[in-house]
């Protein structure tokens, strides 16, 4: 396949609305396939690929596959590839496998949860034998209760001892990879205005890594970007629509109240004028996408809503976009409520680190869930760049290319 000679290719499972795909694309990867089961998220991926000039390569080569990853067959479903993708030819297999099995907000059933897709990811590693593997999950998977499961995952990749579910000792010869790092990155260290720790596993095929050294990403931002700074432009745009009308005085007052509250909260947490009390400052609590089994979208559990309130934002729901708000006359709920404005989907996406022009499909709740479940693009970009540096060095060395 000639395309892998010219570019660094990737396949991503559980791609969601594209948070990881955006970051990996920025890092230099070109996507051969994005696999996602949710119809709205898959439609979001298609829309953005089709309309973005910078994704011209993907327009020609990338299959957006709306399907269960358990049904994904690389030898069957890569229709734009032009030729069959051979084992050891792919540069990166990436995926944010489902978080609920390991999330502190759930029952933490781990490998006993039917949504656990680590085994499927490892099966695809065995089939594709990519040069590098990247797996993203919630911080909860690093908890002591999952140490045996982590040992098994690492043993499957690089060989080693682990404990079976019944407590007996076992050994796996591995798939020929080195787990270079499995640790937690905090999104706010990379310019994302949100408290969002993510556990990232990076593994590189032994013949590619050889004597090269993998470097874990280092923070790009010494001081986190605050909610006040991140949302000021869009918040001002929302309120300014009403400055010249009947709500003019109220709109100006409410905008000023929000900005003052968010700015003061940032200063309070950073300990302005003194030794910083909290490096986090006025960043957002972790956004959550929620479950399809439950009602409409909001900004999370009670503790998260309380944190948002301190930032001048109501977490009781998600606001209509600017045009819809004006059309429906929902400004009383969306902008002028006693706890402050509600976030629009676009603003929630900014909190996740999405570019402003990334378009989401589906209804408001479906769009918000895509945003809330995303992997922040700036973090994905940082990890992607750390991987591509090794792949570039290996390519220059002329090894690990077959």
C-alpha cells in the first residue's frame, strides 16, 4: 500500500464525535477508519470530514464506520483503502474504550462489565500488528482494584506474569510490544479549561522501538486556561444579541455578573496576590455525557452543578444555541436565570478543547452527549506527537517498516 509510505496512518475505534481524531490529525496522523456505534456521532464525523479542506486526505481514504466495534473487520470494511491493509502496515491503532466499567461514577465492574472493550482492542492489535497502540480511558482504571486486570493487559501486549480471575498465576508471551507508559494526563495541563484526568496507555512494537526512547508528553500550559477566559467571547456574543432590545439592561447586567463571578472564582482559587492555593484556578469540573437510559442533558451530578454555580453558570440543563434561543424566546431560561447562564453545546465543546467550527449533528441532547463523552483534542494531540516522534525516528532508521 503506497499511502503508508507517504503518511502516518491510523485506525480509531470508539471514535465518538472526533475528539481523539482531531488531536491525532493535528499530530500528523491520517485516518484510514473511524469506528463508532452511535449514529449521531458517526454523522458528526462524516459531516466534518466532508466539509474540512484540511481533511482532504480523509475524504479520499477514510471510512467512517457506524457499527459495533465487535463487528469491525479491517479486511472487510476498509472500502476506501483500495487494497487490503496487511498486518504490520498500520502505524497507529487508537481508541477510547468505554469508560463506565472503570468509572468512579459507576459500579466499576471492570472486566465483568459487558461494555469492556479492552479484549476487543487487544484482538485488533493481534490482527493488525500496528507499529503503535494508544488506549484512552478514565483515571479509575488505574485504581488498585484493577491492578490484576492491568497486569493482564500489559502481559497480552509485552509478555509477563498476571493473575487469573480465579487467583491463579499465569504467563503470557505477549504480542511483541513494549508498554512505554500507562499513566494519567490532566487535560488542564494542555490548555483545556476543565478538570479531566485521563489514563493513557502507549505501546510500541518492539522492532519499531528497539533502541529508541519514548518521551511522555509534558504539559503545554503552566497556568490552566480559566472558564472566564475560555468562554468570554461566546458568552458576550450570546448576551449582545439582546443589548438593543427590551432585555438590554438585564442582558448587560447578567453578562457582567457572569464575568465577574467567573473571574473572581479564578482569582480566589489561584490565591491572587499570594502563593497559589490551587493550580487549577477557575476551570470547569469534569463534563459528563450521561447515558441514553436517562433524561435530558445537564452538567453532571450535584457536586459538579455546585462547582459550575461558583463559576456563574447554571448546570441544570443545556441552553439552546444563539439562533434557536432567539427564535424560541428561551432567553429567560438560557441566559437570565438566577444561577447564571446555561452553557450551549458549542460552549461545552470549548470546555472540552474542540475547535469552534467543529459541527455536531443530532438534537441538542444528542450533541451534548457527544461532547460530554469526548477525549479533549489537545491531550490527544500531545500524545499523538509523542508517538509520531518515535515512528519518524524509526522510519528514518529504516526499521519496523514491514
